[in-house]
């Protein structure tokens, strides 16, 4: 059963009739909203008969934000007998939604899949789904374990202009969804689950997840990398109350306001450029005296009348009451500190690889990336690393896609040798 779309009157009726239901407050322009949708649809099916699962488009009326006390989307809110009992913002996985509901609703049973797949791919980004496509077309029994939806970090990118074949560019979410559907057309299977533990030394390899245990003769690790935090006191507490990590997702909340973008790479530059079209003022804070971003970003940012630069500076403190009110900057050369007022801070200071689960089994470099060369092979036979998670010179969609194809070639050779 699919999640039902309702309007504000429909929500009011559910409350007045003292229904138990889960509502997703979303908007069409929100990448995170689209990204959780496949998992949310699975929740609707999983909890059919237990609670109603509905969606409410916040673009229906701009007054809804204040009326419903929603500050960030997607917000999932559980009502029991018509009363709101708990909320969660931008869940990172289907498992996170399940955990949110656990204890509040009857626990749903999970089954262990004793089937042994030829290839299990952990992560549904461009590298993961390219591997799934090549594996499925080669006749391999293929499973993709993805915690939320196709595309990975790419799905949060509003526009991708440097992937070949799309003259006018393509949205990251749309590209990820097309990759998934193409792989599944050839027989690849997808399960939305959070991997909680792995044993890659045994044969077959074992993967424990929020949806049960899965086994594979080969495993392709495509877990990618996540936004790196500033590491300043109060940062996590202020997420959704002035701290954000995705301009395409949350930029609209700062229309006509002052925002700070921290970072100097391509992601920071792209975020600043997008925000310059929304916010009244954008202040770029970078610890160096020039941007590290590619030259294509420099000229439009320099020409933007509402963009200001604070060079050689870092955020020393987040100023806040109930929500962010500004930042204290420290000049890394002089030590001088200054305060600036701001309504929001967008953090774009790099990525950290999602490799915590593999520590102790897979060799990692000093930055935490999986040590694997151009063959994508790790030190464990039958285990491969693709995309942003492995050691490499350039982390782009196109290089992740190349990795996926190479990994399957190596997996085929491994399977042939161990038939």
C-alpha cells in the first residue's frame, strides 16, 4: 500500500478522528524528501493495517510551516490517537525510520535470507548501481543493499553538468533513479537496509543488516563518503535550527536572509552560487586566501553582488539562542576574532568515508579510505571497493561508474577461479 497524499484538511480530519498515523512533511524541490521516498513507501507497506502512512506537500500553503511548527524537511511526525508523540528530521536510512517507530508501534518481524548471491553490493550510488548493472547483465545473481534510495550523495545534487551524455545536465536524484531502474531491468535486486555488521573473511561473506542477514560469494563495497562536520560546539544541536549541509535541500528556508558558507572546494562554491540566488547575502568563509574550487566557479562568485569573502578564517564559535544567530570567526594568520550575524551556516568542508564497519577487516589509509588500486581489489580476495570510498586521485560520478564496471570484471574472474 502506497503512502497517501493528503492536504491540510486531511491532516486535520485524521487528528480530529483520533487516528494513529505517520505523516511526511515534504516539498517537491527538496532533494532529501525525494531521497527518503522509496524507504517511506516501504514503511507504508510494512505497517499496513497498523497505522496510516501519509504525505503532506508543504508548498500547498506557505502558512503551513508556522502552523505545523515545521522548520526543516523532510520531517516525519507520528501521531497516536490524534496526538503528536514524536518527530524525526531527514532520516538517513530506512533503518532510522524503523528505529524511530520502534517502541512506539508493534515491532515488525524480519527474515534472514539464507540465499547466497554471486555479488552483494553495499551502497546504491553511481558506483554501486553500475556494478549491479554489469553484474546482472553478466548473469550474476546480484543484490544491492542500500540504506535509503539510489544515488548516494549524488542524489542531493540539484544539477550535474559533467556527466557525459546529458547535454543540458541532469538532476542527481533522477540520474541515480535511472541507474537503479536500468540495473533492475537486467535482474539486479535491491533491499533497503542498514548494514550493521560484516564478516568478509568467511566464505560466503556475511552481512548483517536491519532487514536480516545476507550472504555473497563476492562483495563490492560502495558506501561512499558523508559530509564532514565543523567540529564546533553546538553544531549537532543546531542542525535544522541554523546549521545545514546541503544548500539544494535547505536553501529555500533562507530566502532573503544572511547565510554563511564554510569551505572553499567545489561543493562549497556550488552551494554559495546556488544560495546567492536565494539569500539576501552570502558570506564565504575559507581558511585559505583563495578558493580551491575549479575555475568555472570563480568568476560567477566574484561577480555576484551579494557574495562576500572572509579569507584566512575559520568558524571558532556558533552564536545561538534557540537557533543560530551568528558566528565568531578567527583569522588563522593574525588570531583576530570577529562576530558576524547570520541566519544560517552551510557546512561544506569535505567528506569522510563511510568505512567504520570495515575497520579491522579491510586495510584503510590514514584518512579512512579503503586501500584499493585501479583494479578495485582489496587485500581480501573477493572483496572490492568502488567510488568515493576507495583511495583514488579524483572522486567524481564518472570515476565511480568506471570503478563499478572494473569491480565486476574482477569479481567475474574470482568467481570463475573458485567455481
